């Protein structure tokens, strides 16, 4: 993809929000899960994205605007960004966007769960991928070897978690706390009317795993 975009005159940047992917893990993730409240809330993620947009890419390329693409929970973090930097975003693309009432987890929010940072094993991630899938669906939706390839690459990003037995993938859970305070109780985190850039929203019948995973970084692509 990177080579294709460069051939057409585009630069492509991907950002892992702090605590995800290859970004630095916050020190709280080295402590027991119950030792801290949820970390890396949406406000922090938006701050990270805005810093990369305003302070790095635009200056580096000497351009006035760029395109934002959010996938997985990144679309939760990316969407408020154009409302804070409307003149900096030319277009917005969102894959599997979340909205009020989609998760059906009001009971979790009402229970007042603390939602500490998560640490999931490879076996738990596999079970989550295949949960609620009929046997015939598993064969067609997730090709043989695909999960293992994904897990190998994803778990390798957490060097400390990889040393544990069994190896685990640690991730912040601030986005879950924000979901519990907003989306799951019928409140929007941001006003969509303030997103003035042209936007494309894409979802599919089997997006539920994307909706619920906690080990994807807030990746976004900006091209200009």
C-alpha cells in the first residue's frame, strides 16, 4: 500500500496511540491491572493524533490539510479530531464506526465497572475471534493460518508481555471507560454536526469482532 500511494504522489503515515502496537507502553501497564483506573482515554488519544497532524506531518510536508482514516477503535479517537482542527482535515474515512446503542452493554455501564487495563493471552484472543461463529462461517470468514499470522505480529509488539508465561498482550482500556460513560448510556462523545469535512463511513455484517477488540492501536492513515 505504501509503495502504491507513493507512486501516486501520496505519503501514508500510521500512528499507534500510546499503549498500542509499537508505541511505548505506559508504566501503568507494568503494574497489576487493578492498581490503576482506565488509562489512555479518548482525550489523550485525540491529543496524540492532533500533535502528529499539527506539529509533525503538516509541517514536514508543508501542506495545509490531510486525510484521516480510522479503523477499529481508532475511528472513536479520530472523529473528534476534525472538530478541534477543522481547517487541518480535508476528508475523513471511518471503518466500523461506533455509535450510540450499538454495543448493547448498558448493563456493564450501570454496574460501574472500573475497567482496568487488559492483558489477554493468545488463547483468549482466539476464542474471542471465533465466538458466536458457526463452523461453516469460521472456515470462510477467517482463512486457515490467518489468526496465527495476526497473533504472531500483534503479540510481538509487547516485548514485556511476550516474556510472561503464557505470553500476553497488554492494552489500555481508557476507550472502554469512555464507552461506558457515553455510548453505552445513550450519549455521544462528540457532536457529529461539527465534523465539516466530507466523511465516508464503512461497516459490514461481521464487524462485531472489530467493535469489541482491545488490542488494536488507534491506527490512522493520513495522506496528502
